[in-house]
């Protein structure tokens, strides 16, 4: 981290490929559905996954269909329990040591560290709580009044421009503004709007970071 970062600086981190070595959603799907269940889910969702791969449809649309096929009708309470176990047993093995050291440095300096991710709150919230991260802005599954997953998102998928909307709302709630010192870390095009918002931002690679 920068040696001159003052206390109170806001530092926004993506998760998949940034704090973690790779995507976390598919491992979570495998954890909850089993290997055969994951393969069947991906097969049923293949028209949307292929469309996204060819850039014919958006990340939001493809992910909405994938999650609907995987979880529609399941109890959110059961998924939350699986998310807690996944956060405790699986996510620690997926983290990038150099980025976790950087996060720890910002925390020690008194910065406000925030996770901003398109991945799901059912496993990110227990992980961020254990990691001492100040706030978590991420995607949530839509449920009905009985707690059954309806499919798709509660609100919007926290990806691309939605990350900026969430950050602005968070800063406003904290009584801060975009004039505050903002740093950001990301690894993909879905992080670019967040990185453009920041005063300084970095691309995360496997063993290093480079300026945005």
C-alpha cells in the first residue's frame, strides 16, 4: 500500500480475481449443488452463458438465469448456512496473500476498507465480518415472503455501473462524498467504472498490482 495514505481514506476492493485468486461463484455453486448438480445447472443455463461469452447478452442477464436455475425454490436460510460454511472452509484457500497483506496494511493505517463485489452476500458477508472489513456492497438473491428464492437479484447485480451507484450511496450514508480520498482495486472490465471514480486505482494481477 501507499505509505502516505491518511487515516479515513476509503479503499474499495473487488473480490473475485482481486482479493481472491479466481471466481468464487462457481465454487460456491459446486459446494451447494455438488459436481453433478453444477454440471446440470450449467447445461441448462448454457444458452445464456454462451451468449455472455460471445458478448451478445450482459453479465447481469446471464448471471440472473444461472442463479435462477441453481437456486429457485430453495430456502434462503439453508443457503445462508451453506454460505457461512463456505466462507469458513473454502474462501480462505482462495485468497491472494499479497492482496490480503495490502488490505491488512490499509486496516492498520485506519482506512475504511469496503468490499464491492458482484458475488453473493450469503457467503461474502460472513467472510468480510471475519476479515474485519468495514462494509460489504454485493449482490443478493431475490426471495418471496416465505424466504424461498424466486430467482434473480434483490435489487441489481453489483457489477459495472451498479458498483458506482452503491459506492455513492454508501458515501452519502457515511456523510462523505466523492471529494473524499478514494482508492480502488479491481481486475476486470466490470470494475472499470469503480476504478474511474477513485482518485487512484490499481489493476490486480496474480502476484502484483499495476496502476490503472
